[in-house]
C-alpha cells in the first residue's frame, strides 16, 4: 500500500462536519482535497490543499471522481462523505469506485439499512432495540382512518431532495386536523410512500443521546457516548448546538446488537431519545457518516476520522477510552438556542456561561486554523437568504471570497472545477 506521503483524502462537503474531517487528517500530515457545491467553511481551512466543484447528478459525480483519479493519479486516495446523499452515492457506486479509491462507506446492501428509516425501523425491531411506535401509511385514507395517540410527528424516510419537509427534523401534529394538513403538504413535496408517522417522545433535545462508533463488519472497534444538551431549533433541532461526552451504559448493548446485525463498517452515530415516562432509550436515527459534533470526540481522546484512516489502511488501532465531561459548541447556533431557552425560563445566564467553561471544543474556531470562523457568519447568512429566496447555488461568488481571503493570508490553494483549474 502506498505510504501516507503518496496518499491523501477527498472530503465531499464543505460544512463544519467536513471541516472537522479536514482538520483531523490535515493535522496528521495527510493532504486533503475538498469537493463541494454549497457549503464552503472547509474550503477556507489551512489544511485544504485543493478545492473542487462537486456536481449534482450521480453520473456526473461518478465521472468527476474517475476523471480526477486518472488526471491526478489519485489511486488509493480515501473518500470521506459528510452528508447522507454523498454517503449513499458512494455506497451505491462502491464496486466502481473501490477499484480506484479506498472507501470509508460500506456497499449499498449494508448502508441502505441506515439510509432508509423504514429499513432502520425493521432491523431495529429484529434486533430488539426500543423505538417509538411508527406507522407507514400507504395513502391518505389510511392516515385519515387510523387512530393515533397525539401528538405525533411526520418525517421522511430519507432526504434525497432538499425542501421544507426534508430540511426539517420533523413536523409535529397535535390533532387529527393538523395531521391531515401536514400530511397533504408533505405529499406535495416527497413521494407519499416515504412519509413516516411516529409517536412523539416527550421531552426536548436534552433527552437526546448518541452512541458514536467506528465499526468493522459489525464489530465496534472504538466508541463513546454523548448527550445533546442544546439544539436549534430547540423543539425539533435540525442539529446539535451543545453536546457533552457522558457515560450512558444503557445504550451500548442495543447499539452493538444493531450494528452487528447490519454488519456495518465505517463511522456511525446511533441517536436515541430518553423517554421520561418509561425510562427507556428509544432509537431515533442512524447517521452513517461523520456527524455534526464528531470533533468533540477528538478532544475527548477519540479522533474518529484519523482512526477511520488507520483502519482502512489496515494499521493497528490503539486502545482508547473517551474522557467524560468534554463539551462541544456550535456557537452561532447555540447563541440562538440559549436565547430561546432563556426566554422560556429553562436556562439562566449564569448556567449558560458556566456551560462554556473548559474543556470545550468549538465546531468552527480553532487556534491553528482561524480563517473558517471569519467566514462562518457570511456563509450562513448567504445560505439563509438563498434558501428563503430559492436562489441558485452561488459557487463562483463563494469561490472568489475564499480566494480573496487566502490571498490576504498568503495561503496557497488551487480551486479545481471537475478536474480543470479555474
């Protein structure tokens, strides 16, 4: 196998999840190229050596990777996805890509059990893992005639396209009338066969916990548990804003059973919500790629992306134990979450400030890599405006901004478009 000096990594995605992977690998001297079409934080990192445009269509994505491999001799480079669709694409095209690249995602016959929540529900049931009562309606009549214990939530089985329904974590319905209205709205946005109706588990984001692991053919190699203390939006958070490593032994055995039954290989986060009435931890989701707060794990002693790199290259993995009590914050989102909690009287200013004491890991800020945090607010504002107005992706605009910042900081980066220098 080629030495580390001759092998690098391609990271698909440019948000803070991708940024964490770039930093993890870059700090170990591994050259990293970033492929993105919307988010650009990771492109501003000092550890990003090249920036590439990531196409939207799957065949174009495949052609892009194969052309890059041939043009730049990237054989044996490793590919890291940072979102569900990139992971699904790599998994579906595993056979074609694995002859050129080292893959961090398993083939589709494995990944599909985590990608499609309908399949996740089925295999979790077979594995004896607690989960909310879930209904998969065939049509509107089935929804209308069913007897639900409200409130319930609606959510998509997967998020292949981006719209109001797939971007939200879930839609909550408090009664039958609201359920029918939301179901009709969801049917206009996605295939009705992908709509799930699920029991609402009481409690807020603070009841949500995770089991994060690196697996090889279903066997956990290293793992840690963490608790989501704040999220934004605070009721159905699209993402965590404040997370802490804690010991949660109750979710270890069911997670290992589930991952073993799937036969999973790669990085994975298994999300649960503690049911305050029954005391059980109920499965919510499985993220089969790097997750939002994964850089927390590095601060706690488990650097997941680099451990993935070592495992794929068949290097011996060290025996590691995560430290409890290490915290992570996505500051821009957490300020909004904290403000909402303050308004509801569920958080005091003293409690908030105390939560930010060391040891704490920031999602974007890093002393050895300061540029991304300077671009965080402008990029988030740009994305918010674009999504609100349904503007097209502004790659050229973002590319120019990154290049200008890099010139100012005397950082040399090549921006590549489908293998062609721009």
